[in-house]
C-alpha cells in the first residue's frame, strides 16, 4: 500500500500495489506511476531520501536569497 496525494483533488488516498503501473529508478529518487482512486487518472509520484534532501536544500537556498535581498526603505 502507498499513501499518495492526488494533484487534481488534493486528497490523500491509499493505493494498492495492483494500482501501480510502473516503477522507475532514478539516481536521486524512485518514480512510481499509479492509478489514483480519487480521480481515476494516472499520476507519477517521486519519492526518496535524496529527493527530499534536495528539495529541502533548494527551499533553504531560496530563503537565504530572500533574506539577503535588499528591502526598500
């Protein structure tokens, strides 16, 4: 079972292994394509420790840039 979030409806749903259509191994994550029980469409969900750490690093970099940007007086 996988817990996915539908990008169309925004709801979270449990998906059985039978709904998984494909799994692709990327260097930084694993991409799982599954049929969504909420809307019936097929969505790709990427997961992995390296992907999450890359997302956190990118968010931190954006926050630092915003903090360093000069503010108008």
